[in-house]
């Protein structure tokens, strides 16, 4: 029995998108706000994901970076809620 996968069609669209991005650059939109300064972005064309690193540069959103970002997000959220409670 031969099983055909539909992966082939998906790649063609992606190839065009990444070609478009290579030509014109990525079109990133903010996909997640981690802290005031750190955000995650996703390209609307090829869906490449990047994040702002500690030095403020864009770098690939690796699983390791995602972990760091979620830890930062937790700390940031806790700190902000603590500040709100102190003021109130």
C-alpha cells in the first residue's frame, strides 16, 4: 500500500514565500509581547519566527529562546502585578 503525503504542495507555497522574503525582506508582525522590550514576531509570508534578544537584535525563535522568553514573561508579569499591588 502506497501512502501519499500532501507535504509536496505545502513546500511549493513556502518556496515562493521564502523567495519573496529573500527578495523583499520578511514582513514581521508581533505575534507575542513578552515584556516591554522583548517581543516575538512572525513573518506573514513565510511564517518564520524571530524574537528580540537581550541586546535588542532579532534572532531566530529557537525552542531555547522560547523557553527563555516564557521565563522572562512570567517574571515580568509577576513583577508588574506586584507593582500594581504596592500602589493600590
